[in-house]
């Protein structure tokens, strides 16, 4: 064999091995900056949802009932909505999303979706069903996490929101109640790939067309963190009134799905600080594992270079973390 050709093959082989090793690497993250208080010096309490849009981080503190927008350098903050009983306030918000600078918030207190544009209330509509997990939307539809004993999300017509069509597969359990509490999904959307539902207590990611037709189910049970969590979940499988949640949040950005997962360390201490990164263009192949610097996180979002995550070990803090 020609020496030049031989060395070229060897070089390509070694490079591919390095890339494979890099693709599923474990990255121990460090905090670049952080924030723990509102402009009035009151502290964050229980952050349930975060989203990166443009150069803004949107944050929902479900205990306070407020949504704020935060610059991605964590230096400036503005209120998007305020907690209160008035129709233009949020009574009991648990989750939200953003489209064209308009924030769509699920308000459990009024069983409605409320809309805010640049901090001003601009309408609402009633919801037939919803849960606190992530939902997504585009110019025509809202894909809302909403579980029954036979479906897992709603497709809502943004222009005619009274049209709320149940879609999405579920894993059937022994009773309808167990099926409902076991099948909450984080609903994500990609313009090219359609809808993804990420289960919070099963090792599955489902893909659907934009009109809710099932395309494929990706099994992620071979990932060690997921596999170990499944063993913990099996201990509670006989309990009809509870489930073991091990995927606590999910996010779609940069052609990847990121999941915030629980785990136990060598001392059997419980943690929620592992983020798994799956490629949506490569059959959900694990691309990286991020180990966040503290033990317990409640929500996160992702930009091109950073992870923004809320940790709640000794007070709630939003951290800016280099990927």
C-alpha cells in the first residue's frame, strides 16, 4: 500500500476515534456569573421554567408568581407579568413560552393561557387541560403538555384557540390514574423535525409530525444515568399513586435536546445536576454529558455557548455556565 495513502487512512481513523470520544464526553461545568435577587433585593424562591430568546433569559418563579426577562449577562431585569388576582395578572403560573416577544403563560389559577407583550397583558383564552411541563409553539399552533389516560398533549390553533385537539401516545399502566401521572411529557418543537415529547419518568423520546402523527420513538435507556434512574424507578413501580421522576426538565436548542436528569452518587446522595445532550439529526445519539457545579437544579435553558440554570441548594440562584 502506498505509504501516503496508509498514513492518511491511519490519520482519519485516529481523528474519527477522537471525535467519537469527544462526542459523548463528560464535561464538568463551572459558574461564570450568577444572580440571586430581584431589583428590589428580594430573593428568587422557586424557579420552575427558564427560556433563552434572543439575548434575553425569561424566568418564571412559580412561588412568587412573576415572570421576568433577564439580559443574558445577568445585569438587567424587567418584569413581564406580576402575580395577582386581576385578569391582567397571573394567579398561579407554572410554565410559559415565548414567540415574537410575546410570552404565553399557563395560569393554573384561572385555567387559562395568558399572553403578555413587552410586559403588557394582551389577552387570554381558556384551556381544556394542561400540566406544568414545557410546551412549545410556532406561528400557527401551540403544542401543550396535557395528559389523559390515552393522550399526552394538545395541539391548539393559535388563531382559533377554542380548537384544542388531543394527540400523543402514552404508556398504559394498570389504572387510568397511574397512566395519567406517569405520562407527563415535555413538548418541544423543531421547524424541520416536528414535535418531540420527552417523558419525565420513561426512557423514551417520541417524534411527531406537526399535526401530531407519530413518527418514531427513541429509546435512551442505554445511557448510564438513565439506566440507573430506571432501577430507582422500578422500586416505586407497584405504587399506584406515585411515580419516580428522573427527567426534570427538557430543552431544544442548536439541533439538540437537552435533558436535566436526577442521579445518585457513590455515597447514594440524590442529585439533579446532570444534563444530557442528544442530537436530533443523529437518532438521538448522546453528544455530551454536562455535570453542573451544584447538587440540585430546578430548570435551565441553553444558548449557543452557555447553559443558564437555577440551583436551589442554599438559596435559589440563576447561574451562567460555559458549555
